[in-house]
C-alpha cells in the first residue's frame, strides 16, 4: 500500500542540510577528523548545580506524574523574577508566562492558534526554519522578509506589498539573530510595534540569544517598549543560556490573550514539561550567574580567533556583537551549498550553507562557535593551506 502525505507536508520546504549531513556521516565513517562548525548547539556542559537539582527532583515520586499544562507556579514566578531583574519588565506569572518544551515547540504550535487559510505569516529570510515550517503546517502562507546586509539584516517593512500587510496575521522576528548574528535596537522595535497596530499583526519575537552577547553589549527585550505587550509575545529558551539544549525547556511571555491561544493548542498536544526539569529550570534562573559571564568570555575568545583568522586570509567576516555565529559572505563563487561541500571535502570542516536558511541566505556561510578555540584556529589553518 502507498499512502499519500498531506498537502501540508508536501508543501514543507526540503531540508537543505540533508546533503551536508550525509557527507558528514560518510566522512566520520571514513575516520576523518572533522571540525564541526555547522550546528548551533552549545558544546559546554550544563552547570553542575542545575544537574544536581534535576537528579534530586527526579528521585521524588511526586514529580513522576503528569505535570501541569501551564508549568509549575514556582517556575512561572522564577521566570517573572528573571525578567524583572534582566529587563525591568513586570510579567504576571499567572497569565503572561507560559513554559514550553523548548521554545521551538511553542514557535511551531503558535500559528495553529491564530492562522486561517489565506492568512500570511511574515518570516525573516534567512531565518530559523521553524518560522516558515509552522506557517505551512497551519495552512497559512509564509511570506519572506529579506534580511539584507545593506539594511543591517533588519526587515524593511516598506517592501512588503500592501495586500500582504493587510493579511499579515503573524510576524516572526529574531534578534540577536540566527543566522546573521545581527542585533536590533529600540528604534527598530518601535517600527515593529507601529506595524503591528496598523495591520493588526501579532508579533512573535524570538529572543533565544538574549544572553549571548559580547564586550558589554546587552540586547533588549521587545517587551520593554510601551505597547509591545498589546501586540505580541517573546520567546525565550534555557538551551543557549544554560547549555540545556537537550533538556527541552523554554517559555513564551507577554500578551495574555495570545498566550491563552497557544495554551489551548498545547493542551491538545502535550501534557507539560517533566516536573523535575522544571525544578532544575528554577535552579538555573535563580542560581549563580558566573557561568554565563564565563560562557560569554569563552565564546568571545572563539569569535576573535575565528574573525581574526578569516581576516588574515582575506575573508570579509564582520565581528558579531551577539549569538555564537559568524555569518560570512562566500569568498569565492555564489553557491553556498557547493562551497560548504568544498569546505568539507578539502578541509574536513562542517559549516552551514546560507541557502539552508532561505533564499536570501544564498551567498553566505554560517560558522557556529561551538568548538574550542584551538580547533577554530586549526580550521583557519586548514582553509589557508587547502583553499
Ligand atoms: C536555538 C534556537 C532556539 C532555541 O530552541 P529551543 O527549542 O528552546 O532549544 C530558538 N530560536 C532560535 C532562532 C534558535 O537558534
């Protein structure tokens, strides 16, 4: 028998890293010494005090049952406390915070609560693939907002055709940005809020990298601005801040009505986050901060080794102020997939081709700073020798 996939599934864009993944597996099997700068996944371990809290909480039978859909109240209070300390934004733990099984889960489910067939979902291009994927899975129309270097990788709302603006139900944004490493300021967010009010568009700002910034730069929250909470929500993650990507915990916060819609979708899909992980999450958000400072210093060192190295071989890499990515224009040619293949074949280096993040990502390659600086230096040496 043969069963056809749904139209929805057929409409999903192809997974553009498949080719690189296959080549990577093959190279590993051959025993080659790969330097993997491809995936945006922290290489550092979760801090010890968080792991200890998990193991303690895992032993308590009270934590073995279904968790509350909306997250345990202490976690929501810990998130509210963190938000107040970090951004000076007050959130009501009862209605303005919703814990998630990783922020990707909430991003993927959000359009199901708001998008009808024919509605547009505005998504940055290049961008984190789930924005576009979730639009398609909810039978919406995804519309690319190009992030161009001449606009500092911020979308230009004037370029969105009026008829699309009018049907834009939802806009995804993400600063500090993956993959471009761009950052946004107050002036930009004011334009965003303006747009939201004018076209009745929900703003979903993904702030997964809010804590990964360098040289004293501190990204702001979209919710710091007046009116923001009327128009949207902000996604946060423990994955990058606390090296907890495998644990699956994050949250969405802001507009209570929007959160209630996401919560209704979720109540039909999942049954909460393992309570022991929520308790460990509280330990992360209320615990010592030194590890974050150390982590920033470490990524900054890696960033400097990579950027100085690429500059020394004549590549044009601008120095990121935030995220653990370098978004680098291709030094030769314009086909990022072929270039990534070349890096893998000639240098045993894995990097993410820009086209994998959308068609406006073409012409770039993304390096993730998720290996020790000695390995980054080695990667630069290999490029110098072989390309
Ligand atoms: C890593 C990342 C996330 C985090 O996802 P989780 O599901 O919380 O692990 C969210 N958004 C972007 C843009 C990311 O790069």
